[in-house]
């Protein structure tokens, strides 16, 4: 699916380069400013504005690999982030949690995050984890790294994460190295992607800059995620938002590649539609999905892997609105070839995680992945011999061809999807999807046991966390 012509994509590139060259970006990190100045950029030290020559941007674009490999905690289950491959993961850093037992929306606790991580570990169509919530029972100083600790301890899947401070990124890297068994494995078989976010419009904060520099320097794959609010912190037009977001990404790309040539980067984005009527930042709008899909075209123009926040809903509950917005985002993201789709499980403007929504979204992701596999036409699949063998008035229920291709050709949904006849449903008892989702959550949390860390690595990981806690003077954390 393409929303932009080749000329449109070229125009976005040209206008973004003109913005960087003539308007510039605010860079509030001294190390980044010095690096950019030494590379030939015009730096206004007083206003912290850096103007970047277009030739420098073009040169930096030639340095990056078109894809990267991501691995699980054991160094297996290789995933290629690039081409038209798509992986789904829950969005990150929700500050609310929809309690599946009470229906209450409240601040999350560490136990809630562990439940979400264990659930994701069991869902085959959600291929990666996120540090999905900010537990309210943990001191702010270690909130970012403690989320990662809980993921590493409770799942083998790769993870999309991010740091809240300069030191936080360094500490999180140490935890990752410890969990995978050393720095060499961490570099050669990365299991984590770190989100780094410029501030729209056209600002790089001190912390975000340093995180980006440290990711490049330390061989950590980074996802640059502009988050413009259309009509508030970016132009209200989709085209204008695409130009500004692209300029923000390209400025970060230059900082990254000047730090270390070839540092792995993903072209990310989390645009929102600023609702002028309700003063809310909406991620479930069709315009938001269109900007995300168009951004994927721009990333592919540069030959870069891409990311977007899709598959989430602005609704506060699991309802028809949630289904509309989530399904639309997931399907459009798949058709656009977005490599990392973050958002399944999220409600309330990217602020709330729901376990019931996560299991529902797992089904939607499975349907989308089946769509991505496409339709194969050849002599065997066309089944001429079998059609002739069955003949008029026959049936295919007992045919070997049917048995062979049943689970290969069809997406087989779980019992969460209602395909019962009316009679069977009456006999079994009528339940709506929310009821079935809650039952699925309870079943998984009761029955699924994630692969544990080896005992020695778990001890090393806990010791690493304890050392960090001691540095901050923190006496205890919920050790789940």
C-alpha cells in the first residue's frame, strides 16, 4: 500500500533537507553540538540552533544498513527488522492499567507488568516485548531500568525499550549484557531496541541527544521516534507533519552516524492528531494511521527499517471503537510494510495497558500476518486433480489435500474468536468477547510458565540490579 507517489516522497526529502539547512534544529547537548560543528554544521551557541548542510545528511544516509537482526534472550529466534517483515509488540510506558479482574483503570504496579510480560511471552503473534508500563511502586530514579529487569527475568522474547535519563541507558545496557551472558553476545546478537524521541517541533533535548549518542557508541540499536501532534506541535496538514517529522529524524540520524559510522537505526514515529474539540492527542485517528504509513514509504526511500505506533485505541474500554481503531491500524501497518508495529494492548491515547485487549489484538495480528503471507497460486494449490476427483455434488472433507493444507492455508484463531453455531452457543453458554478475553488471560497466567533465566545469570542480573539500587540509596524493590 502506498499513499505517496515517488515525486511526493522526493519532495518530502527535499523540503526536510531545506528545513535542516535553513531553519535548523535546537540541539541542547554540548557533545552533540560540538560533533555537528566539527562536521561542518552552522552552530548558534547562544540559541542552541544547529543548521545541517544537506550534503552531510546525504553522506550520513549512505552509512546505515537497510536492516538489522534481533534475537531472543538465548541468542536464538532471529528476526530481520527490514524489508517488508513485520513484528508486533505492545506499546511502551503506559501510566495506567486496566485491571482485568475489576475493570478499574488505575496506576500500574510491578505485579501488573509481570503479568503482561508473561502474557506476551505466550502470545505467538506478538513477537516482541515492550517495557510496557511504568510501575507506580518503584522509585522514579530506577523506573526505566526496573521495567527492563522484569522483562528480562520473565520472558525470552526480544524487547523494545527506552531510558529516562543519561545514566539510565548505561545501567539498562549493563542489565542486558548480564542477562544474555556478556558484552560480546550483547553486541553480536542484540535483543533490545531503544526508543529515542526528539521533541516536536525540531528540538533535541540534552537527555535524548545523549541517549542517541550512547546508543551509537555502545552498539545499541536505536529507534528515532518523532511524536508530533498534528495541529499543535506540527502543521495540521499531513504533508507538513511528514516534512517536519522527517527533518527531526534526519537530524538524529546525523548525530548518530557522526558518533559511529553504521550505527543501527530504525525510522520510527508516533504522530498524534490533536483534537481541537476535546484537547486530546489521538492515536486512533485515520490521519494518524495515514501519516504512519506514508512515513514507511519515506523510510523505504532511504533504505531504512521503519517503526510506527499502530494497533492501539483512544477508547478507554474494550469496545467497538477499540476494535475499529486497532484493526485498522494493524492491517494498514501490515500493508504498508512497517517493520515494528508498537501498540497492541493499549487504550486511552497510548496511556493504558489492557491484558484483555492484548489477547484480542493477538488475534488481529495473526489475521494481519496471514494477509501478509498473501495468496499462492500454483497447480497444487489450484487443486485441479482434486476438483476433478470429487466431481459434481461431492465434498472435500475427507480428502488428503484438505488435511494437508488446512492449517497451512488458513489462519486458525483461538477460541477467543466466536465461530460456534447458534445451537452450540446456547448449549455451551453465551459469552461475549470481553468474557472470553478475561478467561484467556486467566488461563495463560495460570498455565504458562516462561523459560527461566539460567540460575547463574539470574543471580548475576539480581546482583547488577542491587548494585544500581545501592548507588541510588534504594533499600528494596518488589523482587518478582
